[in-house]
């Protein structure tokens, strides 16, 4: 089985480093049981002073015998420091210029740390330096032109930093330079033939993911014979580089996204006769696929030609590349049938991506012979017929994308290891198979836009990778191949294309089918779900009361069903929800309130549910207990007036018919009036006398 290819040049890098290490240790006479030169010890201590974490990770850097310190090797003859290897020591800080006092240093390895600052200009003093490793740090600023003074240098590794500016032309003087890596920085400017003028020994050159422009004439003949060349994401085009025609030892050619818009040169297969790694993706290459892959390129192991304008029939040319383990020809204009030679001559294939082409016909059963297959992407083609049952025996299959084709029949019962299933946009019929629930590692499932019927299996709760307490780790698909994943997902009301970030998405999409029954409560166990789309089906019943358990949910679409009842209050617990659609159901009752729900568009979310009420534009909710209290008050005041009138009439009627009662009543009233009048007069006289008494004082 072919090894995983976690980066697009990793295999060649490991090979080169292995060769370097063998050479270094084969010719080194460095030992540690020798004395130490004082000036070099002081230089090392100054270097240590500017470091962070040095007290914890360089505990041995004390005393006079610096040749016994960790990472330091000295010559057994001269006691000079020859090697300093502090790779992956979690060191930070700046590289002190005093390090250049180690004038006999041949090997400096500080990669995989967190060094910052600029590269010291004094590095040009390392006259004997043969290998310089500073990759995977945070070094910024320009590459010093003084590096052109390192005439003994054979390996220069500066990748994965924050270096900026131009690559100095002085690099072109280093006739012994064999390995160069400037990749993944912020370098810009032009690379001309002056940069390569005397690089006679160069076999390995990587400068990917920079903003460099390669500007050499079509007649330029390089002084080297390159084995590995990486110019991805640099501006190489628009013409295909003609200078490659002179190279006869190419094993690795990486020029993706290189602004090449040209016909495939007829001589390309000739220079790829020994190549095992080819990446020309994301350009605008034109021509027939057989002009790249065929009997002249039998050693190709990884081929990435996606995102071009290549055409032709692939049914024969692929059968001539026996060592192929990775194939990505997606997003081209290829046509014809699926090759019939799978499993016979191509039994090492682990990844096939032929999506977004014009291929048709049925999937041949010979594909079932690819026992190492982990990923199969055939989206946006014209494949038809029934999915071969024998593919279910591929125990290592983890990624399957058959979307937007013409497949018919029932949904297959997939293996237990599959993580990503995308079958949307086909003509599959029947029920969702219960065997699908046995895929405990499933994290993406899309069966949308088919003709499925029946209910949603309650056993979907078995997708344990989506549980809240699950331990999520990157599998070989998500870790090794994730940058080749391209899946279009209907999420948040639109179609989004996911690439490398797809490995972090948990999603279930069963929309646009004829599914019936209720939404199973078990779906609320899948707390890691970020996208749940069950729209445009025939689902009935209530929304699960524990819908709020899906706390990572960002998009929820239950529209165009027959759901009824109230919206569960727990839906207000969905703090990450940015898209909600419950429209065109039979929901009723008050709409829950919540901080996140208040940011969404009420008018579009709830339309088509006449029974819902709440904040405008919805109708006002009817509160029965409040209305009952208001009616009691109304009845009390409306009865108070007539009651008073009836009582007054009864009182007057009695006095009208009972003369003795009338006489007695008025006598009592007269006496009360007389007493009140006397009391009033007495009170007035008392107040008057009191007022006059105050005036006399």
C-alpha cells in the first residue's frame, strides 16, 4: 500500500533529508568528549541569553565543557564547535548575532522552534557552514544578502516562516548549493536567471506559496539538472516554462496555481519518465489528458491535474500507470467511460477524484478490486445505473461523493468505517437502510434531492462521533487528504464550497425527499451537529423538545413539512444558530424568545404558520388568564350603576307607602342637621377667640 501523502512534497522532502543526514554523519568526525574553546562557549551563552524556555530546555548548558552540552558537537582534533542541533526544543526569542563567532560551524539546525526577529547579517561569517535549517519558526524580515558568502553551503532550509522581501541575487553564487526551500513565506519580487547562475549542484528547489514571479527567457538553459521543483502559487506563466525541457531527472514537479494558461507541451511526458509526483492543478492547461499520463509516465504515483481545461478519454491512458496511488482529475472537460482496468493494473489506488467532468456510463465492477481505496469522488458527472454492491466490501473506504449524477436503485448499506457520504442529487429510491446506523464514525451525510421514502431511522443516534462527549481525532482522510476534499454543502440558506475546512464540519441533510413520520428524538443526541436540513419532506408531529441539546448547531431547516404543535422553548439555547427556517408547517403557539433568536429574520423564519404568535410581524398572542381577570372587572363596574339605581328606588318606595316611617326618618334627619349646625357654630366661635388671643400677644 502506498504511504499517505500528507503534504504535496513530503515524500521527496523525507528522502532528501535522509540523504543529507547520511552524508552528514558519514563524514563527521565530531565528538563530545573534548575540551571547549572559551570564545565559542561565550558565544553560545550569549545565544542562550536571548532565548525563552532555555532554562527548562537547555539544562545542560552550564559549566566550562560546552562540547558536552545538549545539541553541541565539537571536533576531536581542534575542539571547535562543528554542529549545533536544537531542533524542536520549544525555544523562542531572537537568534543572537554572537552565534556567528562559531566560525568553524558546518551544521546549524534550529528548525521547529519559535524563533522570531530577523536573520542576523552576521550569518555570512559562517564560511564553513554546509547546512542551515531554520524552517518552521517565526523569523521575519528579508533574507540577508550575506548568505551569498556561504560558499560551502549545500542545504538552505527557510520554509514556514514570515520572511519577506526579495530573494537576494547573491544566492546564485553558491555553486555547492544542492537543496533549497523557501516555501510558505511572504517573499516577493522576481526570480531571474541570475539567481540560478552558478547553482550547478542544485537538485532540490522549493519556493511554494510565495508571491514570486519567475522571469526567465524561453531559451534559457539552467546550469543544473533538477530532481524536485516546487513553484506552486508563484507566477510561472502564462506560458508553460520551456526551460523544463532540458531537465532529464525530474522526480517531482509541483506547479499548481502557477498562472499557466497554455497548451500542454508535447515534450512533457518525456521529462516525466522518472517522475513519481506531479501537481499542475489550478491552472488553465489545455490539451488531451493522454499528453500527460500514459505509457511514457509509468512511475507516476501521485497525479493532481484538477482545475484545468483538459479534455480527452481517460478509459485507456490511466491503465498504463501501474504505480498510481493518488489521482485527482476533477474540474476538467474529460469524457468517456470509467476505465475498466481498476483492480488489475491499478490496485494501489487510494484516492480517486474525477468530479465535475463529462464522464458517463456505469461504474464498473472492476473498481471493487481497489482494496486500498479510501476516497472516491465522482460528483457532477453523468454516471448512471445501480451502485455496485461489491464496493461495500472496501473496508478502508472513508470518503464517498456521488452527488449530482444519475444513479438509481436503493441506498447501499455502507461499511462501518465510512465517514463522509454524499449521495445528493440522484434518483435513489426506497427507505434509508438501517445498516447506515452502524457507521459510528459518520460525520457527514447528505441524501438530499432524491426520491427516498419511509421514516428517518431512530438509530441515527448511533453516530457516536457526533455525540457531545466523543473524542474527535483526524483520520487518515481528514489528516492526510483533507486539502483535496471539495464538497458543496447546502448550509445557511446557500451553497458553500468546503475544501480543507470540511474536516471540521458535522452535517446531516435529508432534504427534498418524501420522508414521512416524526423527527426522532435520537437526533438531539448528536450535539456536534452544525447543519441539520430536513426540509421539503412530509414529516409530521412535533419538533423534538430537546432540540436545544444541539448546542453547536449553526443552521437548522425544517421548512415545508407538516410539523405541528408549539416550537420548543429549548430552541432559544442554540447560541451559534445563524440560520433558522421553520416556514410552511402547521406550527402554533408563542414563538420562543432568546438572545440569538432575536437576531434572526422573523418574517422569513416563521411564514406559512398561521397559528404562531409573538413579536411583530406575527399576530399578538392570546393570554386566557389575563383576559379572564379583565372580564371580571368589566362586569363589576357595569353592574355597579344599575344596582345603585335599584336600591335608591326601593328606599324611596318604602317611604312613599309607609307614612309613619317617613315622618320618623325626617325627624331623625332634622335632629342630625341641628346637632351638626350647633357643633359648627361652637367650633367657629372657639377658633375666633383663639385667633384674637394670639393677636393680643
